[in-house]
């Protein structure tokens, strides 16, 4: 197989490749109207592969057009990506090589909510198993624009790793975080909050993704496909562009249900582990370790299904809530958020930021089933501006009613947070009254190896999650990990001093040898 797929020209807006830092996601085109049009790129000849390097030595083959040889770091040749991919491209797993991001690296050019924006270009970036991508600064990040796709499919033994240059240099520690941006995937699925005066979910409803100044997401294609992302690690990300405008580990904006997102670890993000802005993406087999803000944050009309989530904080000094759900002050904007989460294990350790392990507010609908929550203070806080989070079902407002919990156990100092707008007694009623059922707010956790069910968890009857969606697997247990024999996380994750995923998983401070 050739080392690279074709790259004929690498353009960033009107910038030449030589000026790699001059342009970025800020020049994403505005959307148009009409049918979705996907242009077919014209391939160019691939370079002739060079000789295979000696194991442990830097890559010495040809450098393809548009990439820049940035020299050797710790016996790896660094191949800097172009600032915009304008042709379908494959990043090959070249022995002795890593790829690098320099500033915002765009996959394609925004096709708009309808798929026919002027100047738009659909591109697929494919990444082979075992590839390592590094970034040197906070403003380095990968952004997949509307209409384009990221096909990054690793394996359990060869995950794809996105990390900081410091990780390659060998200077990261278990407290390293926020060393680069992260991964942003943008799609054309419905969102609730538009930056123009159109209804939510309209083809012209779009917004600018957090962490950028003009990269757009949103549309009307619920099953939009932004690619296939599996067996991927995202380490030491989450740079703050400005207060309140941060990059996460993995950011999804308007991503549709046609996208596959499974087996993802976000490690030591200085902001959220995963944040989802609207869309219909469904996710499975997630690991969030050491996030310094929320583990999972959902906003702006997200409606999707998530199953098997392990989230573990570092220590008492780092981390906020494990889950935060809201609508960003626009409580009755449609589509209304409706997140369904099954089989999760949350180990909150922070005592300096969030008072709560789970925060629901801003009119969000939420269903949580088969969960284990361990926290040093409060497990659940429900805020209800204008009663929007706790009111009765209302089909006109797409309101499914108060949050729902089934077979969820809390092992916390205080189960429910006393708030003036939603008293603790009201939250307790929501937690214990139908359609909620099978819950225990005063549970004694017996988790082993930090996140694996012990005898007490195994004794709890599980809820049949498949009744909520065919996407969910019906399990006979609560939590993300049934027992010691259940090792869906092994190999493709990385370990830290505060959590281990077994001997087949390497340390997060190290990179695989070549």
C-alpha cells in the first residue's frame, strides 16, 4: 500500500502552504441552500515509498507534497500536516514517524448546512491504526468541517494517539494538561441555538463552535455522517482560547447519527473530556480520565444515546462535575436536549470545584440508567430556571418531563443538593418516583480497581436499556464494567498513577515504540 493518498494542492483560504500559520478555521465559508453536493476530488500520483527504516530509527522515506519535515524528536521524524486538507488523504502508519499539527488544521472547507456553500469542499482524512499525531501549542487542533469526514479507526492493540509534543519528548506527567487544543468534528445535524433568526433545526440554523471564531456547525440532516472514529486516545488537550471559550478533548458540533464514535479515551483535558453541541451523535465505550472540568457536557439541543462510560477524576484538587447538561440560557429553544445515558461509572474526587457529580439545568431532558456514582460531596443537582427542567411533559415544547433515573446508585456524602429553585426533597422525589425506579441514593460502593463492579454493585438489578433504543445493549448489570472478566477497555486505553486499565494498556506518559 502506498505511504500516502493523493495530495495535489494544500490551500488554506487564500494562503500558500509556506505560510502555515497565517490561516485556520477562522475562514470557514458560510452555508448555502439546496441539495447536498459532495465533490469528487481528483487524485494525483502517490510518491514512491523509501526503504523500510531500521526498527527504532527515524523514518527516512520521501516527504509528500504539502507536508513539512520538522526534523527528528526522540528518534521520530516529525511530519507536519498542511493547514488544510483539500484532497482525500491517508495518514499511513510509517515506522519511525509521527505527524504534527501546526495551528488549526482543517479537513475540507465548510459545505454549509445544506451542503452547497460557495467554496465548500468535502474531504475525507483517513488515519491508520497506530498513527501518532502530536501538537506543540495550545492553539494547535484538528477541525473536521461540515461535509467532510474523519475516518480514524485504530484497533485494540494499535490505537490512534493524539497527544502533545511534550509526550513525544518524554516530559509529560500525570498532572500535565491543556498542552494543545483537541479534536473538533462539525456536522449538519439539528441544533437549537442559531446565530441567525431562523428556527432551530432549520437547514440555515448554524452557530460558531466553542474554541474558534468562525467554524460553523448545524443544519437539518439528523443522520449526517462525519466519519468513523474508533480506538482513539486524546491526551493532554483542552486549551482555553479565552475565559469561557475553551477547546475540549473531543468536541462534537451538530454531528449526525450516521457518524460512528466508539472506543474513545480523553486523558487529562484541562477543560471537558467530551462536549457535545446539538446533533444526533451516538457514542459507545468511552473513557474520560483526569478531566479538569466536566467529564461529559451536553448542550444546544443534543439528542442522542451514550452507553458504557468510565469517568475518573485525578484527585481532590482537579475536576468539576462528571455530567453537565443545559441549554446555555435558552431553555425552550427547539430542538430540546434529550440525552440518554446507560451503563456508566463515575468516580468523582474533586472537592475544590463542582459541588455536584451530576448537574442538570437549563431545560435539559435526561435519562440515566444502570449507573454507579461515587463522589465526596453531592451526587445530583437539578436546577430549573422557570421550572423548565422539572415541569410535566409537554409535546409542544418537546418536553419529556423531569429527568429519569433507573437502576442508578449514589455513594456520596449528600445525595441531593439543596437549591432554592429545586429543593432537595423535590430532587429526591424525581429520583424515586415513576418513571424512575430501582434507584438507591444511599448506596455503599464496593468498586474494585477504581471502576469495576464489586459485590454490592453486582447485587443491583439492571434496567433493560434496549427498551429506550436499539442502540443500547441490554445488560444484566449496572455500571460500565460488569466484573474483572469484562475488559472492553483494555489495550487501547492508557494508564496513569490514579487509574489503571491493565497490563495490556501502556502508560499515558509514554508512546509506543516503532
